């Protein structure tokens, strides 16, 4: 059965716009007793289906996700694990893939289907059912899940898995649990099961009448704004979006996944939106009477927890290949591929352009933001330097086609605001799950997908400590990464959030335990020595110029490099015209928390609910009880 499975995967191709390629580029895995004699033997028999040895099962799923994202979801990798901890290690990666809607195929080993030797090593027994294993944990984080109890079941399971993996609207993690005894069983499979199959990735179009209505809404809007999400990039719609924005003059704000939809110097590009957004984008979205969402799922960071849209007459037009997202915010839904949707709207709006006063407003906000970025990039703080200065140095050092990779902490927020993107694939953030540990593994996946590009991984010390071991995999496979570790001795992002909530950054700094608490001296860690022990070229930088010199020196190195630089945990880039809903304790002995709670209740009043009445979208402010008179303990 395992041999048949690999042979089937080798014959799967995808085609879009007449371009065809093999879908699976190989398989990551760590072998154990749940897969070594089944999938492991099958991979050994098929050296043309390349096997990659990773160091952590969660990391290999992150690498596969990054590979698929960098490939605009037109290629994917397989991940196989043993049963037990090998399998459950992949659950976090599966969640990240599904949330970010990128295809990965997971093949965890499973317990014996025939049960007679149960409980086997690493088996979790259920007192109520004999058909449950730890692989059932994958059900809520997978787009499709199956367990193969008989070898012939792959005849129906694998085509169904491919349907989901290649669907722009449904894709995510697909999990097929493989009992270890079934992997090794023989079956006379029909020859046609192993014939080449090409899966057409279509570009669905919206209803013509809905297109006309959308054009009418846009034509009557005074202050329209486009919110560009990851769907713009996945559908290869960046060029048509640039044309549409230039033609109509409508400004474009970008989500984390959509950053790079327009180059930063495009006249209609107003930058990042939402909690981690620019001042200009957030001012424009607050005033907008029409939001055109393209390929976005409207997370709370994009909508500033539903406080971004303050115009009482605001309406929404959503272009999205997923019906689920197209209907959000009581929008007029254009269930469509992003590229064809934009193209058809541009034709329908042939004579439309925004008012000149709005043009001037956009340019003024763009100019003000460009000045702010220059100010932040050139603070000349420290040492230790500020995190924003490190971003500025790396941004200025990199070329247009180079890729920056990041995932969690305070770095994504600063990158979203400050990074000047010059290529649709130049900005790679995992922010749907904001998963610490993604960065180095994700950087490897990006490099594997396009070895012609230089990949720069920006990672905080917290994420590095969670999952740095894939440095070894990058060196093993000959994929050079440029890693910059920002050492601020703790969790900068959550420390800042803690203080904004009236607390003191409790439990967020790396300090020795003293007097019963983690309040002692800072723990000094040698990240450069650690990286060198994993095989990387590593150096520590102290100043801004040290960082420039280290990056230049690393350019000549033929393997993964790691540059470590200490940054000031307290020197932060503040938010701009935005807010994030993080509930604060309603009752507290701390006066600072009480004050933060009062501010929270006031800000929460700006949250909006959206509902439909006839053809009009209505908005309503949130009702928050006034607790100003509540007695405190």
C-alpha cells in the first residue's frame, strides 16, 4: 500500500493558465516504528521522489507550508512521521497550514488496524472506543482527514485528498493516517490508478450582475479603499491590481499575507492596514465609505478588532475565491478568482477615477509616512540598537528579489509597517497562526521553492530558542539562509502587551529566579556559539555598522550564516491610528490595571457589527455597559 501511495503521488500534476508542473516536490520525514517499514521502504524504492530528513516534525510542516506559499500553492511537499509523538508534533504545523490556507499533505503513522497486538508502543488507549488514536487530534486542524484501515481505501482517499489540496477555496492541511500494518499490506491496484493526472486550477468568475452592481457601488463611492490580502498574490494578480489602482486611483492597503501586492513606491500604495498598519492606511480606512476586500479573510489585526471602519455609511465589496470569506462584513460578494475579478471590474469601471481632492489626500499621507519610516530607520539608538534600525539596515542591504521571512513576536508588526517591499514574493510572514519557531524552517521552505533568491530570516531570541535545529537541515541540503537573530533577552512583543494592559511584563524576560520570582539578573546566552555548533557561520554584531559589515561578510559565505545582534527590548515602534481588542481584567488590585480597563472599555465602544438590510449594509456600534462607578476591591 505504501508503495502504491508514493507511486500515485508521483503522477499528480497541476495546471493553471496553460502552465503545467508536478505537484509534489518530495517528502520530509523522520522515521520511526510507525512508518520506517512502510512509507520509508517505499521512499527508498523511489529516489526520484526525493526524501528530506528534518530534525523536528513540527518544523518540517512549517517548511512544507512555506514551500507551498512561495510557490503560490501550485506545488507542495509531503510530511511523514511515526506514530505517537512524531505524529502529534505535526499538529501545530497542520494548524498553521490550514489557517494560512496553504496545501500540505501529512502522512502520520498510526496504530495497528488489526488491533490484536494493542496497545503498541506510543499508543494512547481510549476507554470508550478502539478506533481512536492520537491522530484524531488532526481532525479540527485539517481540511480533509482520513484513516486507511484497508489497503484498497487509498483508491478513493487519495483523489479526494488531491481535490482539497489543489482547491484555491478549500486548501490547507490534508491528513491521511496510515496504520503501520496496512502500510505493508499488498493489494492488486488497477494500473489506471497510477496514470498521470493533471488537476486544473481554475479561475472561477463572479456572476455578471454582481459585477455590475459592484461597479455601481464603486462608481458612487467618494472614498473607496482596497484591502489586498494573500489571495492577490496566490492568484498572481499583483500586476492587474497595480493596473486597476493606477486606472481608478483607488488607494490600496495590505494585510500581512497581502504585503507585496503593490510595490511600496506605487502611487496608490498606502501600506499596511490594521493593528500593525501605517498611519495613512488606517486614517483612510476609518474614513472610507466603501471597502473593496480582495483575497482577504479580515482577521482582527486587519480590522483592528472591528474598529477600523468608522464611516457610518461604509459598505463592502469582497472579491474572494472562497464563498465563506466573500460574504464577510455583510458584503456584496464576488465569489471569484482575484485576478479575473479585478480584470472584470476594471472593464466595468472604464471611465471611473477618484476625485482629485482624494488623490491629494492619498499623496499627502504617503509622503508623511515615508518621512516617518526614514525617521524610525535612522534613530541611531544605543547600543543596544533598536529593532527598527535592524529592520532598516537589512531592508537597505537586500536586493529587490530577496525575501524576508518572519513569523511571531514584535518583529511582524514592525516589518508590516516598515519593510519596503519591491517584489510580490519578497515578504514572507506567517501571521495567520503567528507561530513561534516557524522562521528558520519557513526560510528553508522559501529557499527550496526558489533557490535563485537570497532568503533573510529575521528572528527573535524567543523563536530561535524554540526551533533553531533546522539550521542543520539547511546545511545538509545545501540551501543557504541568511539569519539575523535579535537578542533582547525575552519576549518583547508580549512584554509590551503586558505593560499596555497595566501589568509589568511579568514572565516575559529571561532572568534568573531570585527571591521567589524571575526578577534576577538577565541570563546571557551565546546564540552565535549555538549556531556555530549547528554548522552555521556565525558572528555577533554590537553596533549598526557591525551589522552592515557582518551582512556583507556573510554574503561571501557558501552556507547558512547567523548574525546575532543585541536590541533594546524597551525601544519600540508604537501603533498608528489603531487598536487591538485584548480583554483586560475587569477586577484587579493593581491601579494600573484598573486604569487600563477603563481605557479598554472606552476603546471597545468603537467596535462595529455589520448586517444586511435589503441591498444596504448597516453598521452598528457595540453596546458596552458603563462600569465607571463599579467599586474596586
